[in-house]
């Protein structure tokens, strides 16, 4: 799994140099800040960041207003979220890590610039917008550079590349055949895999004819999934836990088309931890590749205990 988050007070000041104060609104960027040992620079996060991080830092973006707070009393609405202006001003960030990919989940860089202008605050907005796995590696470099620590990303990325290459080499040495899969980022309706997930599948030894590398995920009609009929189905709805995915997928077994699929009949339907695929932290995505390699080639890549909460074989729900 990605490296465990450090406890408060364990942050470092590389070379005794004070890092620029930053806030990260992106779970993936936040994880990479910790992975690279730059967490002492972090002074605020969003409600989408890992719970352990939220316990350590001020939450600047929330999915609801805190009790007792009204609009105009230090809270500004931005799309579906609320910006805690008081917390932002207390954090005093010089750098804000944001994105331009999706304005539904988070305010994009343009909207964030407008919000800062309204409150008269200035900061360096760094937009993290990867579309392929290689872009995620480059995002780590972008984060480290923004914090004045270019060298921190070099060893981090090199280590992750080495892990992936070792996996690919093992797969090639064992002459693993490519497995046809369908990776679904949503189940009602179905959405195919997009962005870097296609890269993860390929590196793990799979091929997904529905996926669109580097592109946004889009709806897949039932007819298209039936015609493809892959040997393995992988389900990881964005933002869902394994248990939420299990519940969301239960109704699929009531559809006669679903139970006719090859993967369903052979028992090769899996719920996966979406954080290993839909959140672009380099370490998490590499861990996701390793898990996929096990799912697709279990005789070559053995099960690892940390995956206990990241992978679940889905079967027809039992009748109560």
C-alpha cells in the first residue's frame, strides 16, 4: 500500500530549510506530499483527503457547513463545497495545490483564483492535472519543485518506476497471457475506465477494450458490455469503499444480462479499493498495479496481507 501517513510532529525541514507553507485540496497530491517527506509544509487540506490527514490539519474545503456557521460568516460556497475562509487565512499558504480536471468534485483552478480574489488573498495556485501514469510521476516532480525540493521527487519516482519494472519483468519471464478485463468506474450506469487506469491495466498484464487511455470515463451501454464479454470484471466506483461497492453491485445480479457474462459465470468479478485507481497518488497507483497483477495472474503474483481491505471477490447476494 502507499506509505503510512506520519504522525503530527514527524515532518521534516529538508536541509534545515523552511518549506513554503502550502495547502492541498487533492487527496492524491496530499499523499505524495507525505510520501516525499514534505508534510511539514502542509497547513490545510480538503474533506476528500485521508481521515488521518484531516485529523492533523485544518479542513479548508468541506462538503457541508460546520454547525453554527452561516454563509458570509467565514464560509463561502464553491460549487458543492464550502470554503472555510477563516481557516484559509489562518493557514497563510504560499502555495495551493488544486486542479482543473473536474469542477464537480472540487473548485477548479480558475474558480479558486476567483475566490482568492474576492477575499483579497494571493497565493501560487499549482494545478495538478495528470491524464496518464507518466503524468502522475511528473506531478510528483511539480509538487516537489513548488515546495523548493526538486530532489525529493527524484528518488521517490525512481523507486516507484523500479517496482513497476520488476513486476513487468516477472510477468514477461513467466509468459503471462494478457487477460481481457472491463474496469468499471461506476455501476449505475456503467462507466468505463479512463485516464491512467488503462496504463495500470496494461502494466499488470491485462487489456481493456472499453477503456480510453488519457480520456475521461464515459457511459458504457449494456449492449456494448455484453458484446465485449470480458473474462474478468473489476469494479471501483470513484470515492467508494469496498463495502459501498459490494452494496452498489448487489442489484446487478437481478439483471439477466449480467448473469450471462463470462466473468460473472466464472466467478471473476472483483470490487477494488477506488483509492488505488481513481486518486492520482503515484504510490497508490503503483500499489494498484501490483494488486491488479495478482487478480489477473494469481499464480505468478501472490496475495499480500495489506490488500485485505482493498480487494473483494463479488458473488450473487444470498437470499435472506
